């Protein structure tokens, strides 16, 4: 039996990860991909897929708003993809068929997919819809705090594979055209992302911007050396020396709780 699947996520790399992991499951055929909530509603109605991987956190229209807009009976099984807080995870555990906490690995993905396929084999559409309604009601009653969930790991493409780099292993980051160079120990990884975009996803108490094209892991800072015209060099524990520009000096000063 062929299972039709729809992938909905505003991040292209997240969609790539799901598509890559589905290669181990040839019975599941991807019929489409969406990068926002409006596309998602239209695609679900058009394709009526058996299985939907739905990102919860999307700009403008999130995953819950997609479900609300769908309104009537939905026969699809949803696997929620989320970085939400503890309450939301408990809600998913109670009402949803399964969820994937970003970033996830193949084993966890396979486990969620197996559960979804088991439900699909039963084709209990009434039960599916009731669980989605219960999830929406629970969410509306206990709407999670908008407090951001900062990234703990980053998926990195490397030699046809996708590696997961823990953010606390990153020493420093620098912009390189359309990419970022992530320096972690002796290794350097390329990530298709802007520095400003990634800065919003990282814990601001752990990473600080010291230059328009450079961020550093605060735990890696060993010392500051005065330079000319109010500028400093930030010296990391591995000996790397980076310039702290005057524009971003206040960022570091506020984080360290001192004066420069």
C-alpha cells in the first residue's frame, strides 16, 4: 500500500531532513511540500494526503491555525514538528498521534512514522478528527507562552549526509556570502543561513554578536585586549583572535555585566 505524504515547514533544510529520512520508507510517497500555512491549507484540501508532517511554528499562520482553518473532517494523520515548550509537548503526547522535537534524528523519525502508519492501517477517521479537536481545544485553553525556544542543535549538510551540530559546541560564527561558517573545535561547517536569521534562533545569553559579520560563544571567551579607537580584540580559549567593533561593544558589555 502506498501512503501519500505532505511536508509543511517554513525551513527548507527541515523539509530536506524529512524527505531524506523518508527514503528509508519507500511505501511513503511525498505528494507535495509547503513553506507556509496558507499553502498548507490549500494543499491538504487538494491532495487529501494520508500523512502530514506539520511544522507548528511558522510565521503568519502557524500549525494550529492551519488545523482551525481546515475546519471540517480531516482524514489525514498529522505528525507535528515542533520546538515548543514543555506544556505543548505534554499536549501533543495526550492528543496528537506523534510529534518530532526539532532537530530530530532518523531513529526518532522512524518511531513516529511507525505509529502514524499503524493508525493509517486502521483508518479510524472519526478517532483521528476527535484527537485533533481535543488538541486544538487544549491548546486554546492553555496557549503556550510566546517565549522563544532556542536551538540546541543545527542540521548541517556534509558529503550527502545531514549531521547534527550541538550549538554549545560552536566556538564562533562568521558570515561568508550566502552562508555561515560555524567554527567548532578543529572543524568548520557551512550553513545556508544569514547571521541575523540564526542570531534570532540562538540563546542571547550564550551567543553574542561582536561584529556585523561575527558572533561568538560567550563561554569560549578567554580575554579582551584593548585595540585602537575604543575597539578590542576578543581572544577565545583556543587562541582565536576576533575584533570587537565599537558598534557591538555594548552587546558584550551588557552580557558580561561589566564596563569596557
